[in-house]
C-alpha cells in the first residue's frame, strides 16, 4: 500500500504535526491493534485504555494527545473522526488496486450460479454453493460447506460518513469479511466489510432472507437470525443466540452467549446474561393501544 510521511498526511487532512515530520506511515489501522508503521485515531478518552502499545502515530486532539504515552508522533486536529475519514480515502486507491491483482482462490466442488461475481483476493472453501446473482467483494473468506442464496452481497462498503458542516465525508472501508464453515445466508442479505478490520460470521451461523450485518460486526458460532434482522456496526454477538424477525440493534454493544431476542425487539444496550428478551407489546385493538399509550405518558 502507498506510504505517506507524517507531514504530508497532516497537510492533506488539515492537521498539525507533533513529532517526526518524515516518519513514514504505511497504513491506517484500528487503534487497539495499531502497529509501529501505522496510524490510528482517537476521538474521545473512552478509547485511551484500549490503545495499542506501540502505534506509529495517532490522529487526535491536543488535549487527548497529552494523555497518550505510547508514541510521540501525532497529527493534531479539531475533529479526529472527520480527519480519519479523509485519511481512509488516501489509502483507498491502493487497497482496491492491490485486491485486483490477487486472484481469488476456490476450493474443490464450488458451485457458482449465473451472474455471480467473485472479485479478487477472495478465498472460497470446499463444497460452497453460491446461487445466482451473488456478489462477493474483495477480501472475503467463506468457509467450507457454506451456502449463499441469490441476491446476497458480501463485502460491500459499510455505512460510514463523518459530518463536515452541512455535508458528509465518506469513510473508505479497508477491511474484509470472514465467514466460517457450515454457514447459510438467505436471499437478498448484505454483510458489509469492516472499516479497519474484518466483519466476522462464525461457524454454523444460519441467516434468513433480507438480513443486514453492518461493518465490523462479530456473530458467534451457531447463532440463528430470522428475516429482516438488522445488526448495527461493531456489535459483538455471542454463540448459540437466536434472533426473531425484524430484531434490530444499536451499534457498539455486546450480546452474551445463549441469548434469545424475540421478534421486533430493538436492542438498545448490551445483554450480559443469557436468556430471552423482548420489547414489543402484544397486538390489541387500536383504541386500546391508544389508551395504553396515554397511560404510559401519565
């Protein structure tokens, strides 16, 4: 991938350098695993404790930089999230160029339907069935004995935009998707690739039709999801969970092993204990629903 000096990168994204100006940056990485040749960003103090031991450089505010002791190289900005978005775009071209040059690797007895596309730098295991009109983006791995139904898209961009006044700055997604063995994904579902890492689907996961898995989500082994489930970004789901139809989640929460979420429930916080959860009142006549709502307001 293309490299940038700290000084050139800072000028491009509109920041100020603290540290070695000609320090060479080879990649943008997640703050928790950032390497000595990489750069990451910190947008608030909640991420300080998870910062890797030797990041090459950090994009952050002046206030937060004074609390970072793992490196002396910084790009100081007012809005680290916006600066991260601009930085990700600089590495996007080399990301796509590299992937195009790496041929996909297919295992034995892979069945590929009509109009199905497998892009470069993908690994498909043995006995995988890809039905018609499936789109597999680069940096996708699919384990053996898995089935992907028609119309499904794996590895598309996640929904990532940083606000910039009255407009939005696109975040380039530079990760991939890892799908385990014995996984089945229903028709017209979408699994987004990670922003700076991989979206992960464990062995034995079963997904119905019209399911959306956002960027950097992790789904544990043998979890099952009914139709129209939507999982927001960076959610971590445990093993052996069950999600009813139209369940949704907010982002950046964790769900323990052996959790059952009943249909139409919105999960707004982490679930730390196994068990069944719901958040929807049973159906009733409309006039009774209005009376119930009025009582709740009082």
